């Protein structure tokens, strides 16, 4: 894999990015390009680079970037807004579509966690995106967040978000809180353990998040626009035992989308404990992604809808 800096601007904000290319001396150029959209608190050095290591071996270019306010990207620290992430992702598509080494007719999006909803929101109004994959994604921000909380912690979060609206209207600033006050990990042991042991290795991971971010998350809904992806294909892959973003999120997104669409549940697997380069489940997901995007990119610009039944779980 060959990696080079590939920064770009989103609404005037400079975003830090890398372009990962196959190590083939340019023989495959212009390359089909996949753009991973990270999840909550995600950084380009975590899952986007993991996908890059696997998918560049299969002939894809992978554009990995940090959202505004994260990593080395410019932007307000602590602001984590999926609506703005969709704008950042669209800017990444702008950058990829204009690059000589990349094929503007073969651009695909891969979303992880919160990014699994963001890719849907971006592609809904961007016909340049030929295919979309949502992995362990959220379909509705309020429902998915509510499912992570018990009654006490949910009521506390809702009350704090409501109070913060008035505070920031008066003072211009939102309260910064622990990211885990919003996305509650401790009710999902496998994910909590993985986050503590693996994700905190990335500098800056786990930094504070504003309550305005929670407000925006609770108003975010990918399923409201999922039908607009058609006739481009949508692939949904979700852990059948995902206790962070429940399987209902995948089912709701699938129900809202139009054909062509596919839904696959990973039996016995949760949200993220299998995200290692050499894990058999991750390798299987990479196989699925390669087959999905390879087929989508081989189709005509306006592919005909096909039926794809959801796997039982």
C-alpha cells in the first residue's frame, strides 16, 4: 500500500486526509475509490486505515480522512455533528472526483457506526456515489441513542440537552461532556472492552463532546432519506448481537431503502470486537465489500433494481 497526504477543504475547513493506493506502480489507475466514514469519535488511523490495508490489496484506492474538529483537521473541538459529517464526506467525494489517479465514475462509500448513517445521508443527494455500504450503522439517531441508555441515564441526557439549548443561545457555547454520557458503552461489555483496549491507542480518541452534538445526533435520521439512494445499490451489514447499535437499526434502514438493497447479519458477532485485520469475520466482511462494489462498479450508470433478500437472524 502506498500512502500520501491528500488534504481537502469542507466549507472552508481544512481536513486532514490520506490517499491509500495499491502498490502496483500505477498499473490499475484510474482506480476505483472507496471512502470510509468513521463512527463516533472515529479517526482516520483507526477503521478507515484498516479498510485501506485490506482493500488496496484488491485494487481499490481508499481515501481516509478526519472529520472537522478531530485529529489534525481544523474545526471546533468537541463538536460532533452527523449533519456536518455528511458535508465533510461530500467534500471528500469532491476531492476524489477531481483527482487524476482516481476514477470519478467508480466512487463508493463505506460507513461504520454513526458513519453508517452518514454515508446514507450523503449519498441520498449525491448521484456521483455509485454504491453505499453501511456497517453496524445507525438509522435513526434518537432511537439508537435511546436504546443505549437505561431510564435514568436517558432522562438525564435529555434534560441536560434541553438546558444546554438555552445556555448556548445566551452564552454562545455548549457544555462539554464525556463522550460516553451520550453514547453509553458500559451496557455493552464487548464493545466497551474493545474501545478501552484498542481505540484509546489512537491519540485524541475519547475527547470531550458538546451537548449540542447530542442535540444534533438526536435529530439525525438516515432512514428518512434512504429511499433516495435507489437505483444505486445499498449493502447493510450488522452484528446480530450488536448491543451498541441494535439490529433494529439495520432492519429499519433496510425497510426504508428501495431496491437494490442487501441486508446481512453477522451471526454471533457484536459491534466491534471483531475489527482486527486478521479476524475471520473482518476478512469475510472485506470479501462482501469487494464483491458488492465490484458488481456495482461493473454495472451501467443507471443499474436496474434487483431483489436481495435479507438474511435471517
